[in-house]
């Protein structure tokens, strides 16, 4: 743990990393970026469906 690091900045970086991973996973599933919905849309639907 580094107390000098801003927790808000860290969480923003984490969200970007998660978003990127979700996008890559969708591309893998749908076969192309064009066929895949946006990661935000998919994650929202996933959260709602749980």
C-alpha cells in the first residue's frame, strides 16, 4: 500500500482496466469489435440480469 497514491485515481484506473478486459472478452465472444456491444452496455445488462 502506498498512502501517497490517490485512491480515486486508482479506482479510475481499475475501472478502465476492467472496461478494457470486458471489451476484449466481448470481442473474443462476438468475433469482432463491430459485432460486440459496448462493454458498458454489456456490463450494465449483466448486472441487471444477476
